[in-house]
C-alpha cells in the first residue's frame, strides 16, 4: 500500500509541475481505479473530483463515465443499497455496453447493490 501511495504522490507532483491533457486524464483515471481496488474510497472520490474539475471546461464522455463508475463503486462498497443505486448501475452498464467500455462493464457486473 505504501508503494501505491508513493507512486500516486509522485504522479500528482509531476502533474503539478505541468503536463499535457492526456497526462491528467490517464493519471486520474488510473488513480481512481487503484484507489477503489485498495478500498481507499475517500481517495478515489478525491481523484474523481480532480478529474471532474479538469474536464469541466470541456467534458469528455470517457472521463465523465469513469467518474460516475468510481462514485458508484464507492457508494456500493460503503453499503449503500436501494432502487436509485440499482437504476444508476443499470444505466452505467447500458452505457458501458453501448460505448464499448468492456473493462468497466466487467467491473460493473461485479457490484452488489441489492
């Protein structure tokens, strides 16, 4: 875990020095996923918020989708359940299928929301 945190801190420091857009996009996307896998949900949401701020001037569907998946994963992992979460999960599964986001679809199919 400390190695993961060290690498993430190093990535953030590099971005702070200045980076092309793709550096921000890929770093935050991977940081969100890594944090969810590590069950570091507050950290995952922080990276989601950073990516959301970065793409706010020009929303990118792929990035927005990743942010939504991250937030849904965090909510479900923290024990949230109910019809609204189930509906959101179904919407994201449909979006993943339609857009060809197969890695996300596999992960979404593993989420328990009932």
